[in-house]
C-alpha cells in the first residue's frame, strides 16, 4: 500500500516566460535557455545568484545536460535536475522543484524548457530519440511521430467510433484561441472545412492534426508562497500533482493513459472534482491525445471523448475551455518547451495576464502532460492542479 503523499501547500509558481517562437533558428538550445533565464531574472527582480535551483528540459541540448548549462550561464545552484521527458516535463519539473523548496534544498528554482529548430533538426532527432521506437518502426519504412500517432488514432477511431470531424473540432477551437495569443505562430483562422480538406500525412492523420516544429523556450519560477508575496509577484498555488510512467503496459495499443490511475488522488489533493476545474491545458501533440485526456482525467467516460467534444465548445469563452493559448497545434511545438506551454498559460490565466483569451472568473486550472512516445504508446503522463492565490 502506498503512503499518503505530502501536500504541496505553501508552494507558489510565478513569472511565466515565453521566449518568442521562431520557425527556424541558427541559435542553439543554450541560447534559448539563456534568454529564458534572463527573462526570469528581469521579470522577477531576483538576482541570478539568488536562483539556487535549476531544472532543464531539452532535446537539442544534447550532448550537454543541465550541469553544462550552469557553466555556460554562470550559475551555481545547490539543487539541479535534468528532465528529458518532453511533453511530461512541465509537470515533472514543477513537482520536483516544489519538493526541493519544501525540503529546503532550494529557495528559488528556475524551471526552463527550450529547443532550437533548424532545417536538419528533425533528421537528427529522429535517429537519436529512442532506439526502441527506431527498431520497431524503421524496418516497416516509417519513422517519427506521425506514423506512430496515426496507428494510435486509427485504433481509437475503430474502438470508440470517433471521426475526423471530432478531432477537427479540437483543432479549430484551439486555432480560435491562438488568434488572441501574440506568441502563437499561426495567425490565420481555421475552419472545419479547411481541416477536413487538408492533405493527408499518415492516414488518418492530416496536416492540421500535426504540430509544427519550431524554436523557443518556456519557463517559470517555483518558490515558497510567502517569498512570492513579499516580492509582490503575481503567483498561483500548487493544489495537487501526479505523475505515472509506463501505465497500462498490457494494452496492445494505447487507449488509456496514466492519468486514469492517479486522478482520484489528484482531485483529493486539491479538494476538488472535475466539475470544479475552470479550464484545462491538455498536451496536444495530436488531437486524439487531447481526447484521451478528457476521458482519463474524468471529464467524461472512457470512449466518451467523441460525444464530449460534440457537446462542448473548447474555446477560452466556451463551455469547456481547453488549451487557451492555442496549444501546440496552433502556437507551435518548440521541442521540450511544448511540455511547459500549458504551465505558463495557466499561470497567466490565474494571475490576470492572459489578455483577450482570459477565462472569466477562473480559479482552478488543470495542466496535463504527456511525453516520450515509443511505438504503440507514450510512457510518461502527469497532471497538476493550480489555484488562484487571490
């Protein structure tokens, strides 16, 4: 029997930073990490020397790691972490940073995710991302995430009766949100007809089911609530958090994620129910994964994703706000920074910094992470509930 976990009471998350995304860049990941740290220092008023914890997530930083970053940027943290889990990295970084602050191992932790993207980035990443995935897919002439998620999407459609129109509703609503986000790379509205008519990539995946790789960074600070209050920093509070790895390994193809195993614990920590959540930031490398999160986080039953999206509008002002920034599908995927996008957006939503896309009266936001796909499933899942401090 697992022990009851310690609460996250008293932990604040503040200073959401986005280093503007670029479709391609000749700068390396170190540069984007450095820009993020500079922005954290400038926006918080905390000297670089006072940031005594650092966690980094990046794919293109390799062969360097977080410890190399400390030398490059001239910092000397007493607590350090490197989290190579992509879309789950934001939740995992927050959880670990929160525990470091609670234990006294660090006072202020900078959580940074960054990646570059140049014309050869995809080829380089494809060969080194996962030997397991490479060995399982290359002999069949496929490689990369599109074919893998086509496999998962097609299985979901057969199993639960989802249609391309159902996935299109998710993509179209996220594009509507992105049009009010100055950081989004996509600036043109998307209609359901345009979504349906887009060219196929890997059946049943079409163009607007895929994220666009880009370069950029996301970051935030973790500290004690009283520290954030004393500094006058707008902040949110951690109400609960979970993570799970290699869940439901016996499923022949992924139709369930690890959120399902631990969601009761998540809501119990926050003293909340799914109905209390004002908005959700799901990890959205492909629309089918968004639908899985709606189900496995308890907003509808397993297999109920298709009717759920038919019944709800998921724009920031809709009946079920989801990915209010536009998500990766319409903001862009800056590598591992995609795993931080929901976190920075939630901080902005709950501290009055979301501008035109603000969810009215929001007090509780849920951020969900999903990362490290191999062949037939994704290995890392996590979620956090953040609450307004006012």
